């Protein structure tokens, strides 16, 4: 079963969706899964220095301070139930994530579990530790934590390598109608949107598996 997980490392619902999907997959151990992380930028025009998060959310979504606080608490509780820590007050800015996607693309080429491990490291860096996922030092730290070669990771980041590949992938998924994340595409046919619960993912995985030849 092929699973394309379209997401951004600055998207809290993507962290929730990934943890939920992984728990669902653990409940269906008979499935042989080929998981790929695909790029999506929530804020592709964001400047390198980022933007204060409350101002950003208010401008982008028209959310009031009360609405933002309620949403943050709901996200924190959902994460805690899944074993993921959204540290209160850690995420005070939103950043450009293009370099993170370039690094994830490279990790995907290296094979094995490297891409997934790096994805988790980047989500933890931003949501748990409050670090900037667009900062080269943070990206190198995440790559090292994921067991990737730090020297080669540095070369990827300094050279601009895989920029075209990431942009092409982003354009492809947008052309497929993906305009919000997480978007989980199974066997290039079935779409599951949003940070669903493990139970929803498990049911969908079992149903799709039954339809497979």
C-alpha cells in the first residue's frame, strides 16, 4: 500500500494526522506500507524572519484571540492524547519552511526510515521546542538527530539543491486539488483529509486494503 502524506512542518494538524496514522498502521500490522512525505507550504511567501503568530493568524483567518486560544488548547489536548507535545507558548512565530522541504526530499532519496525520522524531528523542533524550522542550524540539528549525514545535509541546504523538485511536487499536488493539509492519499486514489483520529484512519485502511487485488 502506497501512502503519500502531503503536509507542512509548521502545520499542527499535520503532526496530529501523522501520529494518528502511525497508530492506525500499528493496529493493522499485516499491511505492507510504502510511506512518502510530500511537500506543501502553508506560507510560501513568508519572509525568512517569519511573522508573529497571533498577527499572522488574525490576518490570514480573521481569528480572534479567544478563538486562537481555544484552538490551541484543543490542538494541545489532541496531541497529548496521541503522545505528541505541543509546548504551550513555544510557537510564537510562523516561518518559511521551503528549506525544510528540500531537506525532507533529500532524506526521501536516501531511503529507509530517514525521511519519517527527519519529519518527526522537524515537527518536534517547531511545536515542542519552539525552534525555527527554516533556520539552517535547526535543520542540521534535526538531520543529525534523524541519523543523516550532517555534512551532506549542510551541502544540500547551502547549495539550493532539490529546489526545483520540491516546487514541481508542490505544483503537482495542488493540480490534484490539494489546497489544505494534511492530505493523505492512498494508492494514488483515495484521499483522507485532516487530522483524523486513529480509529478513522484504521477503518479507512482496512476498507481500502480489502479492495486491493
